[in-house]
C-alpha cells in the first residue's frame, strides 16, 4: 500500500483561503482498517473493530501566491502521511 495516497490538490483551496482571508487547518486521520481507502469497493464488509486516531495538523495561513500555497499544503500531506501507522 502506498504511504502517501494524496491526489494532486486543486487550486480552489488556496483561492478560497486567500479571498476569505482564513487559515486552512489540516487534520490527519489514521486508521487500522483499509476501509474507505483507495481501492475499497462499495459494499465490502470491514473487519471489526476499527480504530481511528485523529491528529490536529499544521495550520496554513492564506497566501497571495495560490500555487505556492497549494504546493506547500500538498507537500505537507505527503510528509505527514508517510509518518502514519500504515507506513511503519
């Protein structure tokens, strides 16, 4: 399984943050189940119980450079998801 399952982020997150002048707060959700990950088929039954761990991530202030903002956010997610329990 890939440890950094992040698709390319859309510019819209940076545009919204810039125009609204609000920061973007990240949240990392770790789980011990493959349920709802890429490749999970609808209707598949997961093994129970399922454990989740939520981590409050970094907060990103809005930037006038939307492309740089999105690139930094994407890089952050790739780095953080490599640290998750499924990659250890």
